[in-house]
């Protein structure tokens, strides 16, 4: 009986150690991601879209299938999507700032996912030590 108890006790200690290590590794990854967000460069919220459409002139090349191309910035304001006309060519500065915003948002989502995983792991850690109360317990 003592050998079985010692084996179970050792297994629980190993599980606790793994849980603690997991929390520390997740926290290190979270800190690393946070450092990238602390000093953001200028960015623009939204996504760039290219639209192709005909102009309506029957003699134009678009009437034969080669549609006109233009770029738009899609943004959300007051829970509504708004398209802002950019032109035929997207300025490099604009596309860079939109990419920065998308990257920033992706990193925030990663941090939220890590936070959730850390919380779940803390709950597992707590549950390994959780005892139920009964009248005979002192």
C-alpha cells in the first residue's frame, strides 16, 4: 500500500511540475508578444480591397472583359462597414500601415488565447490540490 501511495504521490508531483512549467513558458511567450505591442508604429484600421467593374461605355475595353480596377479601404464605424476609395494604385505607406494594424490585432488575439490557456492551467493546478469537505475531515 505504501509503494502504491508513493507512486501516486510522485505522479501528482510530476503533473504539478509540468503544469507550473507550462504556466511559466506561456507567461514568457505572452511577455514577448506584449513587448512587440508596447511601442506601436502608425497604423490604419481596416482592410484593402481591389474591385473590378465595367464603366458602361460600350466601346471601352471593359465591355470586352478587361474590367477597370480600383482599390478601396474597408473600415468599420458605428457598427457599419464603410468603403473609402483609394484609387488605381495603393500607396505603399497606406498598405504598410494597414498591415501593421492587422499584425497588431493578430498579436492581441494570440495574447488573449495565451491568457485563456494560462487560466485553464491554473485551474488544473488548483484542482490537483482541491479537497472536498466531509464531516470527518479535520
